[in-house]
C-alpha cells in the first residue's frame, strides 16, 4: 500500500468510515511491528507496545492533517510511545535490580508495610466504572477480554478505564503511603 | 489472533471526528485575536504612558524592545500550534532554533532593561501592572490549554512552556506602552512574571494533558 493510499484511508477514517479504518490499521500494523523490533525483542512486549500505540493513534486520529503525510504523523506517535515504554520498563528493571541486591536484613528494613486495607478503601472511593474495571482485572483476575465482555465495552475502553482508575487510585494512596512511612 | 480482535475493537469504537484546524490557519486567527484582546484590555483598564508614541519615533531602543516583545509572543504561538499536533516535520526542523532564539531574545531584553541609559525612568507606573498582566492572561491561557487538550502534543513541557509564554508575553509587551520604563521595574514586574507563568504552565501541562494514556 502506498503512502498516498494511507493518507486517503486516514482521511476517510476521520469521517467515520470503519472499512477504511480497518484497512488502515491492518496496513500499518506490520510497519509498526517492524519499527518496534528495533527496540524490543520479546514478542509479547512488542504486542503490548503495539496495542498502546494503536490506542494512541486512535485517540489522536483527529489531529492528523489530511493534506500531510500520514506516516510522519504515525511514526511520531509510535516513536514517542515506544520511548515512553522503554523508559517505564527501564525504571521498573532498575527497581527490580535494586531490590534483588539487598540482603535479607536490608530487605526486612525496607519491606513495605501492608496497605491492603487502605487499597481496598481507596478502591471503594473510586467512581463505579473505574472501580469495576480494576476489580475485574486485578482482583477477580479476569482477562481483559472477559472483563470487557462482562462490562459490555470494548477492550480498549476497558484499558482506558483501568488506566484512569490506576491514576486516581495512585493519587489517593500516595497520601496514605506517605503517612504510613 | 489477539491483535486482529484488538483492531476490530478499535474499529468498532470509531466515531467521525472533526480534524483540528491546520496549524498555520489557527496560528493566524490566534495572533490577530489575541493582540486585539491585549490592546483592548490594556486600553480599557487604565491610561497609557504619555509620550509612548513619540518614544517609538525618537528612541530606536524602545522600538526594538517592543518589536522583541511582539516577536517572542508571535514565535511562541507559531511553535505552539505546530507542536500541538504530532508529525509536523517542518516545525520539528525549526524546533532546534527555538531555545537558542528565545534565550537570545530574553537575554537581550534583560540586558536592555538592566543597562538602559536612554530610557526615561521618571514615572507613570500603572497601578497593579503585574496583577493586570496575570488576570488578563488567564483567558488566552485557557483558550490555549483547551486547544492543547483537543490536540495531541507529544512534548508536554515544551508546549506548556510555549502556551504560558504565548499567553502572557503580549501583556508584558503591552505594559511597555502602558507602564513605567524603569529598568528595575520592567525586570521585576513585567519580565519575571513571564518566566514564572511559562514555567508554571509547563508543569501544569505535564499533569493535565496526557492524552495518550
């Protein structure tokens, strides 16, 4: 598929043409995967990052200018999201390495207090739709698909709710954790 | 398989969307409207400094300072609207010049304010100039933040800084017409709020505008 075709598909997608949108997403997915293989090696990580990128493209679709090159727009977002993911994975890894190097004594000293009650309280204070999303995926341990089916929403909508819910939860818990420490 | 299902879900979620305005068009509309608002607000909120029109003709330094102020405001708006949407190659290429340019312009403005020997420092301090600047810059700032919220900026600190700058710099420039030309007064009450507002907006934007998560 040429770049001009992609530009046209993107313009049609903005107008709500689902057939064009599906064709567009199917056409760009292999390109994004190829792009991601330069930075990530594991297939499951690539799949996760790919989904994040597709969601970001979906959310920002209205910012695509039909008279401009679609691929420039797409790669700008893909690159940004890939870097964002690399950063967060690197931070996570750093934290894990740090914890692994502590001996048992140090581990005991730095062991986190039990906040399970506080988490439950904070969760109960979230708006219903976010609480349900987190409850089903994290506490009831349903898969994203199962949870989405149960709530009768799309998987991407569920992920959005979870993501917003985590942010709200984090805000509520930060205060509790600060006080606890 | 999972990927295909995911794509189907996204496709089903598609709604018709109105594309954001082209950056050049919205930049033009913003610049004209904002400068009209700035001078309207300044005109109706108090008297202008007597003799400012003569100063434009007689003092090249004064004219230069005003042009610098207008330049900073305009450039901030230009880069802001171009960076509010991803993948603008033209703006990306020019972007590396922006920090240098802004730094140069700000340094020059500060130097002029601090070491000016030609300006009249005798008076016409506009009452509450800093409060006027801060209050008047709120509506344009809200408009810019709304635009950013609708757009998909990638570098939030950067566009936030530009939004703050584009909102308040025109008022700092207008205060050059309305208020005293005392260098210390300009530095403390006209220029430093510009930096404070720009930096504060950069910080706020980082938390409010994460559209991609």
